[in-house]
């Protein structure tokens, strides 16, 4: 197993760990799932090694088949580190209409 890849400035692991839940914690029907169809990240500041990154995810749009989420990531001192905008396709795996 290789160690996590780090950005050239050696601060954190490129904030790659923010994506632990691809669905942003949204409420899905039983058996439902999502897939990312678009993702954009703007980085503003590094998170120093040993600091804690905090993420807050807000839905910008919730439709029948897609949801758009914005996640703001801040450092321990409150400075904005990144904004991630993702569009998720929503699947209802229980849907019998094909």
C-alpha cells in the first residue's frame, strides 16, 4: 500500500478525503444510489499538516433525477480552503419501470 499522495506544497492530502460520502449525505429512497456526473473544485488555501478540515454540504438544487451540492471546506482557523460543486444523478434501484 502506498502512502497518500500529497500536493507539491505538502499540505494535507489534496483535500481528497472530503469525498468520503459521494452522495453528500442526502436522503435517498431505500435501495437508491447516486453517481457523480460533474465535479468542480476551487482551492483557495492549503490545510496545514495536523490541522482539521471542516466540510459543510448544502444542496443547491434537488430535482427528480439530479441533485447539485456545494461543499465548503474550511481550516481550523476558519479560513476557506476549498469549494466543491457536484452534480449527482439519482438512481431509484427499486423502480420497475424500464
